[in-house]
C-alpha cells in the first residue's frame, strides 16, 4: 500500500460513519505489521498531516509494539532497527513539535525499550538511557518533561543498572519536582508515582526517595490551587494504593489537604471525590498506619461522608416508578455511602463506629427525610466492617430501625428495609434467631404499601435476605402469615400487570416466594397447589420482550419450588413444565447474550436435573446445544497498553489485571458462561454414564477454561468437572479414559502452578486428588510424578514465604490488633490451601503407596516445618501422611 492510500485509510479509521470506519479497519489489518510500522512512522514524521492523523498513527504504532513486536521486529535488518530507534528519539528532540504528538512518541519509545529488555534485565537499547539522562538535564523543559513521560511509561527502563544509578535517578526526581516549570513538576509527580509502584516491595528505595515527599505534597497542593487537571491528585491516589508507607511522614498534611478539598465548593464534584479517594485508599492499603496516625481525622471525615449521602434529589415520582434505573456511580450519595462502607471495612468498628453512630443518631431525628434516609443507609453500609462492635448493639439498633418501617416518607421506609436486609446478611444466623418475631411482621407490613411500589418491592427484597440465612424451623413458624401475604400481593400484582402493565413488584414477589420455598423445603408442600397453577400460567403467558426478567424469575421460582417439595410432589407438573421449558429452549438461538432469561433458564434446567435424576437424560439432546454454546461464549477482550485504563464508555466494560497486563473486557455474557459451566458439572455428576455422549465435547470445552482468567467461577467449574467427566467416560473403556486424562493433566498441572486465586487453587487441588484416586496407579508416569511434586514443592515454599511476610507485618511500627485479625484471616486462607494440597499428597500415597515415597522425601522437610510452626495445620498434614 502506498503512503497516500494509507493516509486515506487512517482518516477513514477515524470516520464517524460505522460502515466506512469498519471497512477502513479491515483494510488496515490486512497490511503486514512490518509495512505498517514504516507507514505509521512516515505519517508520524510528516508535519504537513493533521495533528489528529499523526496522533492516531502514534497510537497505532505503540499498539503494534505492545501486541505483535516479537513477530515483526526481527524481520527488520539491524540497520533498519537502528534507524527506527534513532528517528524516534529525534522526533522527541523536535521541541517545537506538537506537545501531544511528542508525548505519544515518548510512549512509543517506552514500549520499544520494554521490548528490548533482555532476560537479565539489561536494556539492549543503551542509546535510550543516554537520551534520558541528557534530556532530564537539558535546559529545555520540554525535553525534561519528555524524559519523565518515558520514565513514567516504563519505570523499569534502567533494568539491572537501576541500583547503581540510584543517586542519579533520585537527583533527577528531586530536581524536577523543584523545577520552576509547572508541567515538569506535574509530570515528575506522576513519574514518581509510577516509579514507586514499580519498586513498592523495596523499602530501601522508598527510604532513599523519602526526601521527595515534601516536594510531592507541594506539587499536589499547587495543582489543586492552580490547575483544573487532576493528574497529580490521581498520582497521589496511585502512591496511596501502591506505596502507602512512603506517605507516612506527611499523613497529617495529606488528610488536611484532602479534607479541605472535599469541602471546597469551588472545586468540581469529581475533584472532591478524588480527594476523598486518597483518604479511603490510604485507609485500605495502610489501615494500621491510618488508625495509629490519622484516627483523629475520622471525626471530621465521617460527617462529611454522611453529608454527601444527604445529597438526594427530591423526586416525587421516585417511589412509584416501575422501572428502576441504576443510580449514577459518581453521585455524591453513592460515593459517600460506598466510601463509608470501605472505611468501615478497612479501619474496623473500634475506630469508626463511635463517629458513625454519633452522627446517625442526630440524623434519624431530623425532620428532613433525606437525613433520616442517609442515617439508615449509613447503618446498612457499616455492618460488615463494624461487625463485632455492632453485634453488641443489635437489640437497640434493630428496635430503632423497625420504627422507620412506618415513617411518613416512602424513601425512608425503603432505607429501613435496606438496613434490615443488609443486617440479615451481615449478622446472618444471629440476626434471624434474635429478631425473627419483629422483622418478619415488619417487612410483611411493607408489602401492603401498594401506593409506593418501589418501597413495597424493597420490602420483598429484604425478606429474601432474611430468608436465605434463616434456620428452617424459624421461618416455618411464620410460614402461614408469610404465605397469606405473598398470595395476596401476587394476585393483586398480576392484575396490575394485566391492567396497567406494571411488573416491578410482581418480579420481586416471585423471587421472594422462591427464596421462602428454598429455605423451608418440604414444609412448602401444603402450599404447592396454591401457587403452582398461577406460576405456570404466568410463565406461559409472560412472553412479551418487556417481560423477559419476569419470565426468567418465574422459571427460577417454579424450579426452586420443585426442588423444595421433591420429585414425588412435583412430578405431576414437572413434565408439563419441561415441555414449556423445551419450547423456550428451542427459541434459545434468538436470545441475545444479555437476555436475562438465559441465566434463569440454565439454573432451572440444573435444578430439574437434580429433581429427575436419570429421568432427565431424555432432555439432554435438547439442552446440551444451548448450554454448550453459553459455556463456550467468548467475551470481547482488548489488551490495554501499560498506563491506559480507559475502555469504552459502557457499563458492560471493565478493566481487569491479569499479572502485569491490563485488559478491557465486555462482561455481558460472563455470568451466563459461568452458570452454564456449573450446569455441565451438575449433568456430569448427576447423570454419570448417561452423560457419556457429551463427555468429549464437554472435556474439550472445559480443559482450556482452567486458565480463563476473566472469571473465577468459570475456572472453578472447569476444575470441578474433570473427575466427573472421567467417571462418565469409563463406559467407553480404559484406553479412552487414559486418552482423556492425557489431554487433561498437562493443563491441570499448569493451572495449579500459576492459579492466582486461593479458592480456585483449592478447587484445582481437590480436582487433581479425585482424578488420581479415580484412575489409580496408571494415571501418572514417573516424569509426571516428578513434575507434580516439583509444583507442590513450589506451593509449599510460597506458603512459608507468605508466613514470613506476615511475621514481617507483625514487626511493623503500625501493627495493631486489627492488623493481627487480618493476618489471622490470611492464616486461615493458607491453612485451607495447605489442607487441599495435603489431600493431593494423601491421594498419591494411597494410590502409589511406597513407590511415591522417593518423591515425597523432597516434601518431608516442608511438612515437618508446618508441624513445628503452625498448629492449626497439623491435622491437614497428618491427614496427608496417613496411608489409608
């Protein structure tokens, strides 16, 4: 492609017309990467092209270096590589060039330097290091700024030389943070944040740069007073998140500065929220430090958060709306409440509760409904973090909250329901046992609030929370009263659906009925005939697009009631309902990935499989296609260059970090994928040899999902499935099972080696142990036994490394009781992992007996150390050592 055609293609890639842009992108992707590099570089150097085209060329060139460097760079000769590197540095040296373009070129240079770092951390582009030092010491502030931009984008650019260059790098930062030029100072602050993040585990480095802290705080203060750009404040958040201890000497200044910024009405709301984020992040990442040094500021911070929660619109139609729109995440009320929740969880009740309760008591007596609402929502947000301290005050708190179920304002009644529902979860078990006789009638009374359906629905939602963690016998005591109320509301709301097309409360009541049936189980049987005909009618007739959620929830309710009352009671309706579900399943192809019916449908099939057992096999030919399709769903994923955390402005996009790489992922369809994977586990477990015809396809789907790092539930289901799939496959003979295992075990070993999540790792360990016991001595070769033992050895070493890290935290100057509680929780996590790992050792010893001892010898020192150092793990260890 010639240069002129290429420029037209780039222009069309920026076109607002979707078809034109897509066609241009298709043409662009056809160009070989090495040719793209030359053409993009040409576009970048040509000052006659528009800034937009040159900037886009720079973005695309950086993307090439970050995604496909290894495939195209070696195709260039040494001379071409050198010329390209030289020209990139030359472009930065053009100090009269467009500032935006120059910064983008700096990012390209950083990306290239990152790719040219060898395995020994030696940068194979020495000229860029020389350029950095010369630019940082240049008389041109634009060159100083460029050096800092490169350094920010790749703080590891000095590689193994960083330690010997410490004095020089430190001096660069100190000089630039004191530079008269504002842009240099601001960029130095963001570069320092990146550098501290890169070295956040090296306390020596943090101490060396500590004298930069006053300059950093001065720079943040200057930016708040003189700039609309919040980049420096965001840099302070990054330091709080990654290197909180670095900020310890200036903690008073930081709290004072941020509290003043939060109160400054001349600042945009977004800036005030960022100032708050500094304090919340510090509290989360260095809770002991904040408790010890900054506790005195909580008396000012908590009232500010509660004041934010009062910032509500007095929408007269709020409580009567039938469609609920999510509250804006950046509203004062939402930010204030979530921040209070995070602070309570981070700092604990000893630090936070007195300030919260003191303010809330006054708010609950305020004649303005917004204050009463905020006070109740504050109690909702506080329970998880202040659990222990609130537990002793529950009698008084619950009595006080119940009063507001009769408040004159519907949104206050809503908040009271919210508080009771959240407390049902936060204090599960205790809450239900102590307060069932007050809370259940109170919430049922809210279900009579027909004039305010949104409040009425929330009463039903709170009842779900209460029921889910309620002992069966307690809920059964109130069952006649609950059933009577739900029946009344269900009938009335069905009429409203027919006459007014209102469905909000009906959707909730169906869910509430399902939760009640799920908890009381067989005790729901006397009421089965009262509800099932109406539910079946609703399911068959709620077919309009607007009723997708209602239909899905009705599916869920029917199947949960069936599971509760059992096969004998449900069987008369079951096959009729199955035909309706089959009809829905046939239409599955026409359902979008975000259709709520999918998840409910998958859940309903799973429950009915459990109810019918072997009798469910007849439906597999209909079920499996759609379920496999949902399980195989591939979300949209985009690789984000380092430092870029922005994805499309869409609620369905999230940024996820996997290792050191950031990804943008479109999350719609992910939960359905996870549910479908769990459903496949259920089929394999329940149907065994009846599932044999789907074993191969399911195995080929599930094994790669062991490393699906975008969703823990998917990985856990994939791990859980493997032993069940092997069991299903036994009908086809030993050779077939052996081939299946050969396909599985390499991926299973690799997943165990690198799994980042504790709970998923435990599931992987459990899966491997069950596979070994199911297959016997023939399942692993000598080499595989050696490889597995090496992986287990690595995990045991990590166990002791984590133990050492916790001991180091116990020696920290800010160590306190609350930190000890956190460390004990980490101990429990480690004990769980050690338990699961011991299960594998036990399976190996049971299966291979004395022949495994030659491998086990290398692990014995670890287990002896565990016995000596961790009493809570002795039982796990001894379980592994017993041979049968």
